[in-house]
């Protein structure tokens, strides 16, 4: 097993010097036209840059269509446009690589006790869990983490699989039969197991993910392809609009009898200004940055497609335990049997739990202390002998001299009491049932042959989770709680947590069926899972987040892995997915809105000689035709650089309805996109004139 | 101006009053439900199916549907072409019209089949009554039916879930003709005759003083040319001709007839997608664009011709005279009703004119030209307006959807790469035909020789021709002598690209959407029925239109308007 | 694919007959019964001869008649032939076309030459060509502009002529549609009838 510290990954400044240095170099390397071919918009810019460079060379030879310095200035800024876009992409990639590096560094190995043979008594050797190969045999004793997925070949033990199954009660794992599979990351609570490992190192999910983040072979996602098509369409429209301007201009010069046809340099400049270079240049950076943000959240996605799909999720299937409720239950009440005082029961319960280090045990001690003023006592002073939970007895307790205090499930205690010659009273059974029905877990306490009463253990809904679900609801996402509890219990917790729906007594088959039902209704379903039996459901879900602590099968079936194994992460994942799409949409809008101002800069500059009246369109009052065109081109290049931080960080997501979100983004990126370039182009023009560059 | 706006508002109110019952009626007809016309026309419909050897129920995939439409339209082109070539036969040909030259015949055949009705000929000087009836009137019906069919197929694509088919093309064509176009045309034709529109088969009248007055079965053709947003006049002067459009009331009928089906189809849409708000939203977007355009034209034309300001001419609007820019306009309509008509005919893909657009002020003429170039999506052609608008809606939903952080979806259908590809083609191809066609024409001396007005206006004439042909409008800056082989073939090609270059992608999208699952609406879904979305849709249409055509318009009407303004200052 | 051939052919032929023959003939039949005068062209007869249509303008150039609007129609030879009801159309001159300005100037000159006492600005419809070239109407202002000339040429009292114009002035239809107008042919027939 690996674990790592999250801080390593998160604290990365936007422009880390080492990444910037590498990105600058990459920006030039990416000028290779073969690389640009992937992106129709930027490829057009490449062709335009090359063409103007040619025009400049021609002008140097004395046959130019305009002043060589003007053509050179245009050519240079077109190349800059490309370089800036390349830089953005390189920055995003660089950050991804850096994150992969720190992931690898931060891997910390869990130690495993490797056995030479299959005998428990045989010599053990401490090795790193990550070095275990398929077929290796390991010994896992009480308190150890199971180092990998495997098969029990010897021993019986109680294992805490709550991280996987969501059930806080320990389960029994033993060799042979259908309880022999163990999962990496689960903890043996009592006894021991000999496990045969079933996976090889380097094949873990994490290993493959790191390889993917580093790999340059990033596949375009479906939405990216669709957007690319739209941008290519726009590019063709603008290519037509500018290319046809040459014949139009020739005709107009003849019709007006004055001026000269528009130069190729100006047409090329106009074309580059009009085609959506801002979004075109930042598109791949946005995609890569989306993956990066996932990694920053300690989630590794197998594909960009999964990240995108996360934004579309309509239904979240959430496991109750660990996500909605704290992983462990808490004692909330003591219900004494007839003829027993509640203080006596509390006392016995506390005594039985003093040595019990499980959260449930601690909560019993705390309840007894807080409610009945029973202070903790020193077990040694009492000459107490702690009886740990075992898979055989399924009880724990304490022996004080001749007093035998036990606590456990009703059936276990009944057996115990009867073996001591006692009787399990009917009223007590009723109390047990009442607690079950109320959504709690009953734990019976007995002393010898005398049942004393029941401890009421209850699931504790996590703080703030209800608000979180309300937020999701306002985003249009439905939450469904999945639990193994009975419907009554489930309903009680569902109401308390504020989920929209629940699935009680859920079997893996039920889960799968539920997902299919939602999908048949056209919904996209996200879920988390970690157990092997979750695999089919994970494979079926549109966004399937496997816990890193989960089984290999689960990780294979899912399309994301949460390194923190935090089921609440699903909500964050959805937000990152939405952010990715929003950034694309907003920058597309911004890019297209920008064109209006560019027309007002370039059209009068290009045609005022033919139709002087068109000078009226120069509403920005730009200095001269040359300065107007150059200013537009420079603005078009610089805006890419200005927007790199936004592309890398993403447009801020707010958990509000779609209508509000649209209004906000339209105002900022639509209206802003319309207005900003007017100011920007005017400012650049002013600077060019002030510095006598034009 | 107040007077003009009272008229404009009255028009909009009446339009709505007519469209509200018509929309659901069309939906019923197209979905095969019984209507009050079925007792009479039901047997006719079934008779058609029997003759054709179909049941009318077989669902077609989009490719089959497209093939059926293509075949039907090819037959139309062939029939109209042949009729013109054999029109010398003395059947319904009292004026002994001779056969039409091949290039003109081809142009006219394509023009009427594609719902363009660009006319490089003068009706009363070129065509026999038989050709007008059996060729042009028929295509006025069938091209409109084609538009409705394609639209309904697209709507089915949006409505159906994981379906293989998008309906039966034959049933769609026959139902829309039988139950919608024919009965309405009959009523409109008679209303027009009541106002003075002619409907006879007589020879031309020669008066005592020697004036020749053209005759013919005009009203029946005029009714469907408006109703089907075809626009091809029976006479050369089109709806400016007193026999087509004798009074201001007949003019109102003309205008209502153009818009009533496109408006009703928005409501048909709302009904068919089972969310009336969606239809209203599209209608609202169309109305916003239309009213904005109307305001500019009305203002520009009422202000009069700036070029005549220096002369002792009274252009001021008063009780005694309509005033304004009256060149090319009729007194009984005035600039108000002519501006309204011009805006309607170009917002729709009609192209009928009740005044000469060529003589509009540059600004007043820019608006119709730009409306055409926007793709005639503000109301638009019968069927074609709404399916064109839906293409823009897909683009709007795509960008808007991304901005709310979801894979874009429209009415629950995800808009993905295939839909974007097809919507882009549907928007791109017409732009290409307009811009490239104009580019070729301005470089060819044979084409520029046809220009009749000097300066930037000459450029506008050519740009208008290719815009009008490509977007299947049919109106013209009539000074351009378009009856030469270059324009007859070039514009015919533009019409085909503009018509089928949109129909095929639309049907492909219909097929693709129909095969998809639908995502239920949630709070996270981009709502497409709100004023905000209407704003987005309008912005997309205007922005795409502005960005594509602003450079060309700058060298045409914008330069002309600014120069003309400069002269008078 | 060929499965669609028969439906295509059959539906095309049947719909052609229905919409291209049956429908126009039906309209013509109904029109003949309900609106016979209109359907035939609203023709005006005098002495058993057709003298025109009340909807189609005619060219008047003598000072004793009201003049209609300039007409840009041409004859079969391509030469200008105003109010040629056999070939309708407008001038298609652009607002910016110097020829338009020139033509308007000439028309103003002719109008003013015909009535030297009338020197006020000319109502615009009287110096601009109509869209159809067959516009039967002028504006009330354009009629008023000519009252003095007509009255003088006919030796009539101006008030008589003005009253005649008034009776022939049609307000906007239903008070809102279109503009007020005067039918020139009918006005002139009234004038001729005065004698």
C-alpha cells in the first residue's frame, strides 16, 4: 500500500520558476507545424505567420506591398501569438509532470511480513508492500494492514473492512469458502491470516495513472472535439470573410476610383485577429489543467473524458458509512433490563469497554462518564482481565475476579447467558428490536448469567453534509444514499442527512440495477466504491471513483481513483468537471465577442483610402491605419498571455443553478469580451504612438 | 412614424391571433391526428397513399427521408424546366409566350423548387399561364411542404428517444399540402380577389388609348407565394403590382400570409416537444430580431433619401403625404407599409416585394440584406426559418451549456461532435456560397457589367443577389441585369447549396438526435425557455451574422450610407 | 432507395394536378361568381370600350389633368414607355445614384415649368418613380400641388377642383393601413365628367 501527504502536491504556485523555464523552451519546440496540425485554429496562425514572414522578405527585396518594418512587426506578433499559445500548453503540461513527480516521491511503503513458505510459524521477512508479487505469501497479524489484494490460505480473523464495505462491524475472513478474499488496505483486528497475494507491483492503478499524466499522448475528449469542430467552422467562416475581401476591395477601388486594394499583410492580420485564437490557443491548456486540478484534489482520472463526464453527473450514489455518516457508531443511550438500574448498566458497560480501543468502545466510556458521572478506572488497579473480541466468540468484555462482563450482538450474548444458565428476557429482546427499528445498533451487556441491558449505538451524520446536499440539489444533482441497513434505519438516516433518496439493504446487484435504471432514464450516474463486489456497479457508472484503499478490481472498474479514499470527494470531482467545461465555454464566448472591436479597428484602417467615409467606423480614434492594425494584432497575442492563469486555474464554479451561472458568465465573458478589447486596443495604440514605435 | 408603428403593432397582434390556433392545428395534422378538415380531405389523403402504394405510416431513417425529399425536388426541377421549354404549346397561353432560353429556364426551375423564387424574368413578358400554374404555383406549394416536412422531421428527432426513424417524408409532404397550404391558400386567394387581385385566363387587355394591361390567374399563385414564403411574383413588379396587391388591406393579407406559418410553426414546435415555453422562446427570439430590424428600416425610409435633401422636394411625413423615400414605392402603401413588408419578406425567406429594395436608402436596404444573410431565421421561410433557427439554437446551447459546466443539451438531447459538425456545415455552406459567389462575380467583367448603380451600391447589388439566392429569399436589388448565363447558372448553384446544404445537415441532426436518449431536465440544465436564453440565441444569430458579413457590408451599404450622409452635411 | 421512386412520381403528379390545375381553376370559378369585376381586372368601360383599369395608372402629361407618378416601365423595344401594363417594374435607381438626383431635378423643372406660380417644394411621390410603374395613386399633397395648374388649364375655380380632389381622397384603409391616396385616373375621369 502507498500513502502520501497531500501538502506536497497542493502547494504549487501558478508560475513556478522551474516549470516556466521548461515551458518557454517547449513553446519554441512546439512551433513545429506537425504539432500545430492538431489544432486547426493555431495551424492557421502558423500558416499566416509564415506567410507574413515571406511577405517581409519580399518587401526587403524592394517589391513589398507595404513598409518592411510594418510587415515585420505584424509577422513578429503573429509568431508571438503562436508562442504564447504554445507556452500556455507547455505550462499546463509542465504542471502535470511536476505533479506526477511529487506523487511518485511521496509514495511511502507499507511494510509486509513476507513468509518463505505457507506456514505461519515459518520465518518472516519485512519487505515493502509495493515489492510484493503475485503468489507471494504474507502473514498479517492483529493491527496490521493487509498489504494487497489476496486470498486467505490459512487462519481466521476479524477484519475491519469499513473503508470498503461501509459496514463498521468487523467481518470474518477465513481460508476456504466464500470468505477467503481479502482486500488491500483493510485492517486485521484480531487473530491472524496467511494471505497469498494476487497482484503484481507496477500494475497498480496509481502506477499506470502516473504514466498517463506524464504521457504527451493526451487524447482529445468528446466535448473538446465538438468544440474544435465549432472553432474550425468559425475559422473557415473568417477565412472566407477575409479572403473574399481582396476581390471586394479590388472591385471597390475600381468603383470608387481611389485608394488601393487591401494588402495581404492586412488581410492576414485581420484573419488572425478574427479566428478564435484566444480559445484555440488555450484549449489544450484548459484540458490539461482540468486533469491537473483533479490531481491536486488527489484524484487521478484515467481519461479526460471522465473529468468531463463528472461535470454532467445528475445522480450521485453515496455509500452511507464514511460519506454520509462517520465511519463508526457512537453510544447514545443505555437501556437497562428489568430490575437493573441504568447506573448499574452504565457501570458494567464502561467496565467492559475500558480496554476496547475501537471508536464504539471509546464512545461507550465517554457516554457513561458524561451522562452518569462514571470516571474511567484503571484496569490494572481493578485486577481486571480484558477479553478481546474474537471471531469465535464475537463478544468482548472484561473479567473482574469472578465477574464476567460481556458485550456483543444480541445473539452472541444470548448464547453466552444461556451457557451460564441464565435466560434472555423477552423485554430485553423487545428493547433490542426497538433500537434496530430506530436506525440504531443494539449492543447487549451481560454479567454472567444476567443480561443487564442494551447499549444504543447510533450512526452519526457528518457535520455540514446536509448543507452540501442542498448545494448539490441547487446544482441539479440528486443524491442517493446506499446502505446495507434495513429500510427503517435507512429512512431515518436519509431524513437526517437530507439526501433525496436511499437504497436500503443494498446488495451489489441492487446497486447495479439502480444505476442502470437511472441511466435508462438518461441520467449520468457517479458513485464511489472500493469493494470487489462494487466492480460491476463501478464499471456501469458514468463516473466511478474507486478508493485507493479499495480492491484492485474496484480500481480497474472505475475511471478515477481517489488517493485520499475520501468518499465525500465525489462532490469536489463534480465541481472540477464543471469548472473545466465552464472555462472552455467562457473563453470561447470571450474570444468571439472580442472580434467586434477588432473589426472596428481594422476595417476603417483597411478601407478608408477607398471610401473615406468609412473612417467614421474608427470609433476608437486610433492613430493611423498601421497603428490600428498592429494594435489589434498585439492585443490578440497578449490576451492569450493574460488569460493563461484563468485557463490553468479555471473559471470559478459556484454552486448555483444553471440560469444564474449563465447570467454571471455571460456578463463577465460575453459583455466583458465585447468591451475589453476596445480599451485594450486603444491603450496599445496609445503606447505605440507614445513610444514612437509607429 | 407613429402611424407606421400603429400599423406595425397591429400587424404583430393580428399575426399572433392567427398563429395561436394555427400552430397546434399544424401539429395535429403532422402527427396524423384528426382535424375538422379530415371528413373532407381524409379520403383524399388515403387515396394518395393507395396510388403511391404506401401506408403513410412507415418510419424512415434520416438518409431515406433525405433521399425521398431529394427525389421529390429533382422531379420538381425537371418538371418546371420542361414546362418552360415546351410552353409555346397553345394551352393556356393566350399571349403566345415562346420557349424560355435554357439558362433562364434552369435558373427558374431551381429557383422555384428551392423556395427561392428568384426571378431573372418578368412574369407577364415571359411565361404562359400554364407554366405559371402547373410549374410555378405547384412548386410554391411543394417547396413549402418540403420546408415543413424537414422541420417536422427535426422536431421528431428532438422528441423521439432511441428511435430509428424520423417520420415518413411522403406523409409529411402530402399532409402539409392538403390540410395546411391548400385550404389557407384558397381563403387568401379569394380575400385578395375581393380587394382587386385578378384571377382569369383572359388575354391581355388593350385599352382604347392603347395601354396594354396584363391578365392571368394571379390571385391563386399570389396567395401561395406569400403563404409558402416563396415570393415569386406573377408579374414582374411582384407585390408592388396593383393586380397582385391592390390595396393596403390586401397588403396586410400579404404580410400576414408570409409570417403566419413560420410563426405558427414555433407553436407547433412547442406542442410537439410537449413544452410550449420552448416554442414561445424561439418565437420571442425571432420577434426581437425582427422588431429591431423593422425599427431601423422604418426609420431610415421615413427619413427620406439624404441625397435629395438639397433639392426642393418635400420628403416630410405628414397627413397630406406618406413622404419619406418614395422612389420605387407605391403611394397606397407609403414608406411605413413598404418598410414593414420589406422587413417581413427578408426576415422570412419570402422575397416578394411591394417596393423596389434597390431604391431603398442604403441603411434601409442594409437591413433586408443582412436579415437574408442571417439565414432568414427571424420567422424565416416556411419550415426553413425554424430549422435554421434551431441550428443557431444548437450553437447557442453548445456555448451556453459549456458556460454552465455541462455537456450541452437541448431539450434533453446531448449536443455532441456530430451535431456540431452538421450545424457548422448548415451555417457555413450558405456563408461560403454568398461570399465566394460575390467574390467571383466582382472579378468577372461579364458579371460586373450587369451592375446598374455606381459606387458601393453596385457591389451591394451583386452581394444582394448571391445572398438572396443562397438563402432562398428571391428578392433582389432589381437593377442588376441578372438574366445572363453567369448569374442564371451561378445563382442557381447558390440556391441549391443554400437549400440542400442546410436540409441534409438538418436531417442528419434529426436522425442523430432521434437515436439518442434524453436527459431529464434538472436545475443544472441550461434552461432554454427563459428570457436569458432568448438573449443568448439572439446574440449568437447577430454575432455570427455580423462577424461573417461586416467586412462585405462595410464595402457596400455601410460605405454608401456614410458617404451619402457626408454629402448632405 | 428505389422503393421511393413510385411514391415520388405518383405524389408529384397527383399534387401537381391538385395544386397546379384544380386549385387555380377553383379559385377562378369562385372568383368569377363572387367577385366577377375584381377578378377580371376592375376594368373601366366607356362607350362599351375598355378605357383602363381603376387599379392601373395611366400616363397624363397635359396640364388639364392630374399627373400620376413618374413611371419607369419600358416597352417591348426596351425604350421608356410609362405605365406599360404589360411590363411592370421600378427604376431601381439607388438613393446614391446621381442619375436619380438628375431625374428628380428634371421632373421638378417640368412641374414648375407647367405652373410657374407653384414654386413650393414638390411632394416627393410626384418626382419619384413608383415600384410597379403602374401606381394608380398620388398623395393628397401631390394632388394639392397640382390643383392650381389643373384649375388654370381648365378655367375652373380652384375650390371646385380641390373639392373634387377631396372626394377622391382615400384615407388610410380602416384608418391605419397604408397612406392616404388619390386615384389619378378616377380623379381625371371626374374632371372630364365636369365638362
